[in-house]
C-alpha cells in the first residue's frame, strides 16, 4: 500500500467512525430527568397550621434512616413564646421528635423555663428543614464536590465521596447539616428526592396532619404552592446571606431566623 | 432502619454543652484539631519566614538560626496535615481533596498550596545542603562503615540525585538558587497561612469569623508563633548540644559526628546567646503588627455594632473574657512583650517570653475556632466546648488531649531523624 493510500483510507476510516460514534452520545438518565426546565422543587411552610406535634420529624427520621434517638435531625420544629415584657423564648427539645407535650420551655443548661399563660402574648411553631438554596453556601464550600445541586433544584450529599471535613456544616447559615452518626458523612434533608422524583410526596409533608408542609414545583404556575407564593405574602429565612433559599414561609416574623 | 443504633452519640455531642436556644443540629463540630491546624501551619510558615530573613534579605545576624529554622520548618510540614487527617470523619478519603478538588471551595486549594510549599522548602534544603551531601558521600565512601553509616550513605546517594559537582561555580549557582527559592517561598508561605485564615474568614454563616482581616491576622500571628518556636527550640537544642558535647553523646551532634565542625561549649553558648536575642528583636516587631490587627478587628466590630455584635459582645466580654483578655492578651501578649523590651535580654528570658508567646497564639487560635462556635446561628444561645481529657474512644482520643499531645510531639520526632541527615546546626562559612 502506498503511503498516500494509507493516509487516505485512514482519514476516511477515522471520519466515518467519528460520525457513527457521535450518534452514541452518552445519556445519563438522571440528567435527562433533571434537565426539565419546567421543574424546580420548592417547599412551602404555613406556620399558622403547625401545632408542634412532631409527626413530620418522626416520619423523616423513619423514612431517611436517621437513628431516632440520635440528637440530630433533618427537620425539626421550633416553638416561639413571646411575653408581655417583650421577651422571646424559643426551644426545640430533641428537634421536637416527640412533639411539644409540655408548657415548660427547654433552655438547655439554664433549665426549664415556665412562662405563665397570662404573660404570653403570642406563641407559635415553626418547622424547619433544608432550604435547598439556589446559591447554596454548602455547595460552594465543599472541597471535593460531594455536595451538589441537582438541575431540578435539590441540594444533595454524595455519601460515597464526602470526606467529613465539616466545612459545609460550618458554612450553612441555617444549621440544617450534621454528621450522620452511622455513615459518618455530612447529612441533611434531601426533600425526599427518592420519593418526589417518582411522583411521591415528602415523608414530612405526608405525615403532617394539618397540611402545614407542602412540596411542589415552583416553575408550574398551577402548582398549589406556586399559587400561594404568587398570591400571598410569604418570606424566606435569612435572605441577608444571599443564598436564595427556596423554602417559603407563611407567617414569618422578625423573631424567626 | 438503623434500629440497633439507639443512644447513638452524634459527632460533637460529647464535648458540647448547650445553653438557652441552640438549633438541634448545632454542636462544636470543629474542635481541638482545627485549633491545631492553623497553629501548626502558622509555625511552618513562621519558621520559613524567619529562615528567609537571612537568605533573602541577608540579615547576617540570623545566619545560624536560619538554617535551623529551615530544617525545622520542613519537619513541621507533615505535621501541619496531621490535625486535618485526625479531624476528618472519613480520613481515608482525604486524598479526594487533591484528586477531585472542587474549586469554589477554599479548602480545595489545600493540596496545591501545600504541595507547592513542600516542593519549595525541600528544594531549598537540597541547595543549602548540597555541598554537605556531596562531602558526606565522599567521607563515608572512604571509610570503614558501620551498618547505620551504610544506610546514611545510601540516603545521601539518593538525595544527591547523582550530582557531585562542588566547584566554586556550582556552589555559586546553589547560592543563587537558594536565594530565589527563599524569595518565592515567602509569598507562598504567607499564602499557605493566609489561606488558612481565608477558610475561616470566608464562612459567611459565622459572625465571628467573617472578616477580610482574618487572613492578615493569621499571617502575622503565624510569623510571631513561628519565630517564637524557633527561639525556644534553638535554645533548647543548643542547651542539649552543650550538655552532649563534653559527654561525647554524638547522637545529639550529627554535625560533630560528620567531623565537619570542631566545637567547644563556649562557642555553643556564644552562638546560642547571640542568635536568640537577635531573633527576639524580630519577634517584637511582628508581635506589634499582630496585636494591632487583632485589636482593630475587635474595635471595628464594637464600633459598627451590626446585628451580630449583641451576641459577639456577650461571647467576647462575658463568656470568653478570661480566655481572650487574660490568657491570650495578658499572659500571651502583654507579659512576654514587656519581658522582651526590658533591657539586658538573656537567652533564658527570651525563651520564657517565647513560650508565653506560643501559648498566646495557641489561645488566639482557640478563641477564633472555638469562640466562633460558642454561640448559636440564631444568636439566641451559647455552646461551650470541653476538651476530652481521658479518651474513652478513638474519637475522644483524636479530638482530645491525646490528639493534641500526638500533634505536638510529632515534629520533634521528625526533626530528630531529619537532623541526622541534614544537621540543622551545621556551620560552614562558605555555605548559605
């Protein structure tokens, strides 16, 4: 074979192979699912409806294998008690996994605080969970990329890749992260990604007897939570950190952050 | 379900005391090892800057301590990584930081900065000791060797990289290379440590840490602690050598063993006195810079008094008052500063002052790292850290007193062996 022929047939072969190979573009099924620009998961909490029963915490721990007795939790409920003197007392004993069953307010080392009913001007409950921020601080600071945001707006942790440095725990302004006591990696609310991506509901929202917690698609104008966010006065937690949280609250006030 | 996991202790729970309202997931996650991490990198960077004062700026008076500082800085280098490894929940995955760095994270630069710095220090040592290495090969080749000397010869042969040229031109080139490397080394050392400050300073969720001054404060305190450690260790090693010399304990005197120096105890005493007091001068300058910046930070926070100042004031002036104003500023800064400026400075006084300075910088790291976690993200409660003393488990060992002692002891063990190969007190008029 002449050199010219060899080069010619090589060129033909390479270009022919390249064309046919290009048809075999690697498609990651997860990406295909997530690339739907019509989908952006969000969460809505109606604090007026929460009674502090703690069913959401219990359901979350069971669903997501967070040991029930371990003092960490992916979601929790806070109680706010305000007095005539302008004081605010807050507590969330063990994340309210057993619900609020006592009027005594748990002040940790300072003991249990008893506020007489007549002194209370208002009291309410606020459920908390990961805000699945648009510009999440935890995603930014993870040194190995083990924490990442999915295309449909959920922030997740790769348990196989997390080195357990704790930088994301320090970086989160909302304190939603912790070290999983069994797996020993950073852990947080996944918005029950394994359920919602199959058309299900989050465990907490499903367990809530009063409909205080709802998950939905913020890009769909007909979604129940989008409708509320568009038509009512809602707020987010700590917007000053610039993380753009995607968990909206009805009935926030300045004591809650 | 993880049913068997009842009563599981969460990481951080064992040493965290909560008061008032603290979020359920909040604990002191970054404990003693993260206090030690900036402390150790600070010592590395500081020791290197001290050695560079001689190599780059030609401060002749620091010649003796410069070589020691360089070798000691190299011994400290692997130990700067140790606290991080002890702190990681998944230590075996630590290498991911180097293999799959996620560049929006400050920590991801660790591998690159750390390796660059290690390469610079290693090559600088190589150039400084090249003549000694070649001479040692020749000396050891021409004599009846014991087993250990045979090993030493092998090590020297490997690290000589096959270069045996010690002509005046070659040595001149070495000298130039040393100077260039030391010159590049200063900004890299500052970056290594300033970047440790950046890791803290850029955490926007933490009201105490978040300040652009943090990297600069860290660099200054790094230089202070590095110089102080060099003064203390130099003096101690010289005392050891003075003790060892008349007794013929040559394992403390590898340079003597090499036969390149003929020393007397008086020489050693004079050298020790001269170097420690000279270095103390530079210590004072950097102390002034460090304290000025730290005070500026506190004053600025108090003056601007943004929302977080309410809780920070309580932490700084009430909860941590003793640790900050008595231990850090009083015993760790003011007292040693007075000791250093009083006339007639002796080695012993410089040493005691330097030990106090080292303690002061350690307290500063403590007050930053632990102090930054002393209050809740909600600003409504406090957390207190109690250092585990008696280890009940692997975790309480590595993040307790045991881990601290391990980290503090490691550089000296490394230095002992490193000194066998590169005698840190080796004196040669032609060398750099």
